[in-house]
């Protein structure tokens, strides 16, 4: 018999906004009484729509207090709260899996996001209501769309694993200690949890670890049914969605609001789903020349660009799915059975064309380029050379170079931003490449391809040198791998015959031998990651509408800002961030003897993203006189363009520190632009002996309508400090 916790402390929190897993604001608290009842009547949120959640800790379900009890119910926006709420094991599983990426680094009860990804957190909170109903404490959720399928048995089994500890005699009981031991992550993060909430987060974050041992614990107290009949190989949760005109979908993309878009070649339509999986496209969007659409991408305005293999054209749709182009309006430029479409930081549209190998047209595989107005920038036969052959996959690197997967010759190609082939005539080969069809560039500057016949993936560096072996990288459930994507931690996610496979930045396998499985997956084709850390897969199925679906693996990946216009980066402004963290390029230095140790060119700092949209970049200054040091930087873009491409209504914030705090420094960050001969606009000043360590450069009133070109000038005035090391860190952007 299930016994509620008496004497548990119930706290109502508003989510943190200073980083992932940041400290929340306590709004109210109470203690559970007889029967586990509680009431919170008065509290105030700021703003009104802030996301809020409940955590219940401690109390007793039996003869003694159990400090290992910790449960959560995520409620959603403060101005739309339910009147009655259950906090139990099911709501905890739903909350933890959906919000996992916003609970790390973890302190019990902390949920937060950087200010630049509050939308990702809000979308994750909405996902909770697909998994569980907080008013009843049961799965599935009350907002699960019609036709969607949630993994109810898996949710209940996880809930029973926690219930065994919660319903035990205390934290030292075999049930609690068994859970805490089995949930302890592998080294080097092998900190043993001491409460059920932390244990469940450890399981969500390490879904393969001790999966069978954890399943065994679920039989001790089966409070929730139905349950799994046998131990799973992993503990991911996948929801499956239908409708919206899905008809053998083969390509997906995520827009800035977290909506999911998919192409349907069979019916020449495009589908749209909300972040919660609600179909928004009826029977599918049509018109605008859509004809066997193969892929799509989202531009900076939120418009959707679609590559049509049926009539060798492009279609532009508004954010509501309305055609912005007339049929066959955007043609030419070498379009020939267009396959993958990507958009760069300047809203140029690039397309990999399969050509003769796919349509018998006699036209060679090539690369097309169009402006955001649909004007062709590539010649009539497209950009050719570099080994292009039956080209299927396409991706951008941090400098705007194009990388293409060539199915026809087991090779990949590289082209510059001007459309000039960088790779040799035969392309780059080796590394186990075998009819590659999809390609991605990760935040660690590595290029990855999927090889369906080889059940493998291959990796190369940006110079075209193979990093993987002659057989590629295998394992992790790779079976007929197709779409490949990278998250902001540089982990690779691959759509496979069984669902998804995951590999870390170094290519080490993270998924089990069977992959992350979704029982509803059927011929997965493409894969995408959203700003909540959800992994989405387009399932082509068997050609029937019933088996044409989208799968969503909940909260398993590191969030990325969507849409992205280069390598997927941490979830903050990708107009600025191009490779997961800031990389600066020195435009020029002005100092006696040019003594700055970072030479002109790509500055490769020793820097790592900390998950909060911040980085540390070291600027080394070796001179020891009192002469002013001036360095002009830009953020990534074309190497020939020494400026920042900055959209309107954005600001940059600088946190400046020195490793020699006993010395005096005076630093200026100056904002220049727009134009090729920019003028000084504004500056912020930092003094090492002041308290102003977070100067903000607000450019809202400076940027004209549309995108413009700017650059930053860093000026340091050292005072007789030999070997000075000065850092600029926590550079953040915000819409």
C-alpha cells in the first residue's frame, strides 16, 4: 500500500536565470500533514509568467524519518497554475527527464537557465505535461497530443525504482542504498547520490549505466502500472508524434521558437509541430512550388527554405507556412535534384545537388548558392569540382566553409564561402567513408559523416585529414545510420534503424549496443536537436501515414540555439557564437614591435564553454612598458571580413579579470561600425581597481535596421607589468 510522506518540506521555486542549474528563487514553503496533504495559498512571481516548480523533501512514509526522500513537480508558468497538484515519483520522473539539461551542474532542487535560453527551459517545462499529469500524479500527461504515444510503462518503472526507497524504513535501508549505489555515475563523476531526486537525475544523465541493476529495484514496490516486463538496455524516454500531414518525412529542422518542421517528399508538403508535439500544419503546407521536397532550413527572419527535387527549385515559406514564392520562382544556379539545404550567417542559401546520379539529367553534382531574396549567386551549372559526386549531405564550419558528403565516390568535399573548391579533385577520402549521406561539423571543429552500408560514422579534421580508422567508428547501435547532428557539447547524434546512437566529442560510444530505442521508430531518416536538449527524429515509416512519425528523445542532448548557421553551439546567440564558444580573430595589433603573442589569424584560445553561454579567452600581452596596447578583434565569419555581423537589438557584456590583481589596468572595449570604414560609436571602460567588473556595451540604439557590420577594439593600458596575462571572459549576448 502506498503511503504519502508526512512531515515533508514542500517548497515552491521560481527557476534560476543566471545559468544552467542556477539557484532558483524560493517563493513559499510549507510542511505536509496527515495523509501527505499541504497547501500554499500566497506567493508572488516576478515576472508573472515565470516558470515555477515544487520540491518535497524529507518526511516519513513509515516508522522513521527518511531524509533521502526528494520529489519534484514542474508546474509551468506562474500565471497558469493548476489548483491541485500531486508531487510523487511519476511527476518527478517526468520533471527530471524533461528538465535534465537545466538541472546541471546539480544542487538538489536547482533548475535554471542562462538568460539567453529561457525559451528552451519553458519548452522543456511544457514537455513535462506530455509525460505526466501533475493533477493526478499519473502517466501520460494531460497535454499529450491526440495520436501521440508516451513511454508510460518505462515512466512507471522508473517511478517504482524511486518508490522502493521512498516507501522504505529510511535512507539507510537496502532499498535506498541499492538505488543510490546503482545510480552512482561512472568515474570521474562517481559521486553517490543521497536522495531520490539526485539519483533520478543521475539516471537520466547516464541512461546506459547499470540499467539492468536499476530495473531489478523496481520490483520491490510496484505502486505504478503498467510496467516494463524486462530490463531495458537504457533509460531514455521517447515520445512519438503523428499527424500534421506527415507522409514519409525525410528531413527536419527546428526554428527559433522550438517548432519542428519536416519535409514530406511523397505528398510534396511540409509539416510543422509545436515544441510540445502539437501538429500545426493540418494536412501539411502546400504551394509555392513544393515538389518532392528533400530538405529545409530556417533563416534569421524565421522563414523556411525548402529544396525541391521534383522541379529543381526552392520554396520559401513564412513562419506560419504561407508560401512566399511563386512556383518555379527560385530556380537556376545549378539546382539539379537538390538534396541538403543550409543557410549561412548572412542568410545565403546553399544547396548540395545530387545531379545526374539521382535524376539522369546529365548535369554533374554541384553546389548552389542563393541570396535571401532568391537570386542565384552560383553559375548555371553550380559550383563544381572538389570531388563532388552524388552529393547528399551539406554542413557549414565556423568560417563559413561548406562541407559536402559524396555518396557516389566515398568522399567528402570542402568549398570556400566564394564557392571555390578547397578539396582535391577526388575529394577527401579514407576514414572508413562508405557512401556517406549526411554530414555535420561539431563545436570541436571536427567533421562527421554517416555511412549507411558500413553501419559506421567517419570523422575528419578541417584540413580534410581522416581521424577515424579505415573501417570508421562503429558500435553504439549504428545500423543503417543516416541523419547526423551535433549538440553543443560536440556529442554526435545519429538516426539509426532502431532510433538513435550517441558518440562523444572524441568518438567514444555513449549509447548501448542496441542504440537508444523507440519502439515506434520506423526507418528513421533525419535528426535534429532543439534548445531544450530534446533529440528529434523523422521516421519515414513504410510509406503509410500511420507509420510516418516524429520521435522525440526527451532531454538527452546538450541544448543548442536554433536555428543555427554553422556548427551547433551552446544555447545563446549563434549570430555571434559560431563554434560552441567564442573564437576571436585578430584583425590587427597596434603596439611597439607588435608584441601581442596571438598572431593575426584565427585565435585558438584555451577556452571551454561552461554551459552558461560564457567562455574564457586569454589575451597574452608580453611587453612591459607603459605603452598602450591595441588589438582589433572580430568574431567568426569570412576571413576576408574583419567585422562582426550583428543583428539589431543585441548587447554584449564583458566581465574582465586579471591574474595580477595587485596591479593597475585600464581597459576599453570600443564598438565600431557600420560599414567598411567604420567610425567610433561607443565604449565601455574597465579599471582593475574598481567594482565595475561587468561593463555592458548596449548597442540597441546604435544598430540600424537589418544586419550591419561592426568590430570590437580591445585596448589595454598596462603599467609596468611584465608578462601580463589579461582575460576577457563571460562575453554574453542577448536578444
